[in-house]
């Protein structure tokens, strides 16, 4: 395809150009970009291959943070679980560039880079993403590229219905030709297993889990099952609504916040639900622009504004998660200290009063 | 099924509002007029005999002129086994302020003569891009698709047109421009991409008419892995 070849020729010189982040990039460009991010920021960026796709490709994340001796808390972000949602990997790239661009000068980002590590997977469904770049007729592919089983000749499982979170219960299809096919069993897909294994190892450290999709302009909170509520639903809604306010402040776009069964549709087996179930308190699905006018084929001139507003939303959630972990502990200690002092003051005041009265009586 | 006052940000109101959008496009849409749902303000739903009735207060936006208007709409979703289309009534204030007559007329005259049949494909393309000259054909495809989307909608669907796969102009007949369209519709709840072939006519006076529709079978055979080394 002429356009993608043109992009490949430009990409090496242009990866630091502002232009780069206003275009969609194929998988080999994104892989090269990840190498470049490591090369240019060796003290804060490293990469990790944490699994293999069906077609045996690496699933790679960038780990970004200022190095420290102790064990750090983490933020998880993944993009491109659904192949056709091209704006999602574009956002992951933008997010990485933005934190690397600002961490030396922005005190908050700097503080978060000290206290946290960001684990960012620009493309989770690598096979599907590559397939969606193959030609115009494959552009709207969604699922993985594992073959059907049991006589079903269609390809692919919906990776976001394949996690061990109320798997197979609602909002799924058992027809392997369907776009919401949940697989032969939970974690039949190696991509879902890779994320599951990583989250399992890190679960005590992850403060927030963000999974990026399109389209619809929504922030979805757990759970996808209509009869199950997250224990911190109120907190999730409060943080989500504040994030939507931050998003709207950038370019005026409305993002609706709610559980999937409330604002979109019921579903099960999602990565967001799995993250919440294993104890990650702040777990959100971002559905980026637009509302259906272009849908999955969002024009490139909307990449930048979409990323800017999504960054504001993600930044809000991450800051909240960070401050809750690192400030409310201090706040608790301070409150305890004051309570103790006050109690001491009160009891000494009572003691003096008793002594005075005693003396008077005497 | 939700009954009573509807939460405007929840799915029942939004799905019904999208049906109203499809209806407005079939009534008022053209190569230079394309209406999109902007906001749901309020709504209610009730069960009526074999039907579900919705009432909605909406803001709709005409996308080319950027003019918004307030609309009140009433929908009836038929119940029972039949596959009949929802019935919609809507009245809008201020939405149709734009006057695309001059552009429509120029477009009509430009394409009316038989010596230069137009065609196009992949509108928008994979990058969301389309040539400016293709935009009116994209809108026309969208309006024609709205006829199908309206007909196929129920309380468990949410349709958008994903892409005009291709279109070909045919000989003008009875002063109507005529086109074969192949459109891809995205149905959000099932996440399916549904292919339709349409025979479409248009003129400024008569508006958009869809004469024939043909559902295309899902192409299972073309899913085998290609040689991708990317």
C-alpha cells in the first residue's frame, strides 16, 4: 500500500517530529518506535516481552519510570486489544511521548515517575493489528487470529471476552464466526493469558488499570455483568466523572461515564473486569472518539485532539491513584498525631480541673 | 426492559435517539445535509399493547453547516415476532436552518449528464481520509444507509455506517441520479460489520430513495491468514 510505505520511509527521521504523532503507524513502525524510546531515554525506559500471540509474535510493553532501589507501585495501560481501533495504539504512543517530554519539567509528572512505574502496551493484539493493515478489506478486523475449532472455519476470538471474569456469561457469542466470540474456554487466547500472568504477578502493586478502545466517547467502569457491582462503584464513578470533566475541558467533547451494562451493553470476560476482580481498585475502559460519524476510521487530523483529551482524562485518574497511595498515608499519620495530641491536651486539662477543684474543696 | 423515566446517558435512551437520527436522515438528508445525534436531554419509555413507546427530547446537529436544533421525538418499536421497522415521529426546531439548495443543485447538474459517470471506493479509507469530491457521495451513502439502519433497528441494536466500500453511478433515469452502493454498517451490540448493496436515486426535488437493498453474505472464505510479514 503506497501510503504505508511512505510512512515507513519517513518514520526513522520523523519519530521525534511532532508530525509522527498525528499519523497512524503499522506494527513494524511501532516496534521501531519502542526501540527508539528506549534508546533516547535509557535511564527511564525499558521494554519487556511478556507473552506471545497466536502467530508467535512478541507482546511487548514499555516500562517507564525513574529507577529506584525499592519495589514500586505501578500503572497499567494497554491499547489495541481490538485490532480495528487504530486510535488506541496511537494514544498509547502519544501518552508515552507526553510523559517522557514532561517528566523533567512538570513537578507532578516527575513525582509520579519517581514513585510509580508505567507499564504500557502499545499494541496487545499484534496479530489482529497487523491483519487490519493488510488491505482495505481487512481494515475492520476486531479479534485475535487464532483459527476456529470443532469444524468452525472462521478465525479469531474476541480477546476482551476471553478473560477469567464471569467468562461466557453475558454479551458473548458461542459462534466462532461472531465478533464477540468468547473462545472455547476462558484464557484460550495467549494474548489474554499474557496479560493475566503479568497482572497476577503485579497485582499488589498496580494502582490503576486503563484499557484503551474506540469508539463511542465513554469511560466504562466495572463490571460488565448487570447484576454485579464493584465494591468501590461510588469511587470509580466519582473519579470517572472528574476525568470526563477534564476531557471536556480540552476540546469540549462529551464522554459518558458508567458501567458497561448501563451506558453501552452487558458483557463478560473483559480485561477491565478481571483487573477489578483481582483487586486493582481503579479499572477503566476508555472508548475514544468518535460517536459513529467515522467510527473506527477516525481521520488522522483528529488523532492529536483525541489524544490530548484522553491524556487529560488518564492523567486525572493516574494522579488520583498516585495521591491516594502516597498522600492519604501521610494524611492518616498526621490525623493520628493530632488526635493523640488533642487527647493528651484534653486529659491534662481535665486533670488540672480536678486538681483545682480538689484544692478548692480542700 | 426499562420503563418510565429514562436516564439520558444510559443505553436505552441513546439507542432510541440513534433511531431518530436515522429517521431524520431518511427524511431530510442529502449529499449536503447529514444529521447526527448530539445529545439526549430526557426520555421515557412505556409498554403499550404489543409495542414499546419512547418519547425523547434531543439535540441533533447538521454536520455540514454545524447548526444544532432541538427535537422532540416519539418512537414505536413493534413487539411480537414480526420484523417490522420502528415508527418515528419527530419535530425539530432550528435544525434545518442551513440552505444547501445551491450546492445540491450544482452537484445535481454536474452529475446529471451521462458523459462522465462517477465512482469511488473506500470512503473513508483506512486512515479516515476522503477526497473532498467524494464527501457528498459519502453523505449520500450515509443517508441511503439510514433507510436500512432505520428499518433494521430495534431496542437491541445501535447502527452506524462504517464505510462506503464502493459506489458506481448509473445512467440518470427520470431526472434522478442513480447509483449502486456497497456500504458497510457497524452494529455496536453484536460488533458485526454488515454488508449491504443498495440501488439509490437522488434529486434535489425527490430527495434520496432506496429502490433495492440486498444483504451481502458474511465472507467466511476470505479470512484465511494472508502472508503478512509486517
